[in-house]
C-alpha cells in the first residue's frame, strides 16, 4: 500500500472531534493532536455553542486547526459561525451539494472545507468525484441509518483502499487504539478522526 500511496510518506495527521471542554482540548494537543473538531449541531450529544468554541480557541496554541462540524446549515449561517467561532476548517456532515461547497468557498476563500461521506459496502468513488474541485478533503465515516456520524462503528476499509482521489482522505468510524494502526496501513489516509473510541 505504501508504495502506491504518496500520502503514506507523510505523517498521518490526527483530528479529535467532539471537543466541548478546554481541558480536554489542551490535553489532546499535548498528546500530539493536530486538529480539534467542534460540533455545531444541536441534535448531537457533543454540541457546543459557537461562542464557547471561540473561548476555547483563543486559548489553544498556534498551529492547531479548529474544525467546525456543521449539518445542512445555510451558507449565510456557515459564514456567520466561522466568524463567531474562529474556525479554520468546516466539516460538512449533511447533504450539502457541490454548488453549496462552491458558494461557501467563494464567500470564504481562505477556509478549508471537508465534505463528509458515510461509507457502506456499496459506496463507489463516483459519489466523491463531483466534489473534488470544490472541497479540500473528504472525511469517510461509517454508514449507520439515521445517524450523521460519531457512531463508534467501523466500516469495511477495503471499500475505499486504493481510491485515487485528488483530495486528502480523512478516515473516521470506530477508530481505537486497537485498530488504528491497521486502519492507517490499509487505507493510507492523510489524517484520522478519533472520537468515541479514544478517551484521554
């Protein structure tokens, strides 16, 4: 896998999603986490108000990316949330269209956009390809009916192994200390997204 995947030559980045407390964020950074994810989706048990995110972000060290996780917000709301919270990335976990991503990029050209997809056994690269010129990366999570993410479930990594996409892949879905090495070896992602499987 490493011979075919140039991303395998770069250290795999780590994002911790679901941050709600400053002390948890700082502990994650001490352990080497590259990015913290903040869920701005009221239906999530890990929801945090954008004003609280800003207070946390103001106390983080430099070079730690701040990722806002949104679900089907309007472009106007997304722009406002970036301004209020101070996000450097937005991770879109709903049914946001290619046109939506283009408009968001037009409004906030400095912002990095990650589009999340839920992966099942029938997933194919054709689902991702229309977005390749509109986003900066793909987060691939486990498909669970009725859930947007953070299920703690693992999907079949062989479904996406060897994908030849132009954008970085961020692997999510039930990653734990026991399986993360195998996941990285199988998929060769640019980054991994940890959540319910890891406790600090």
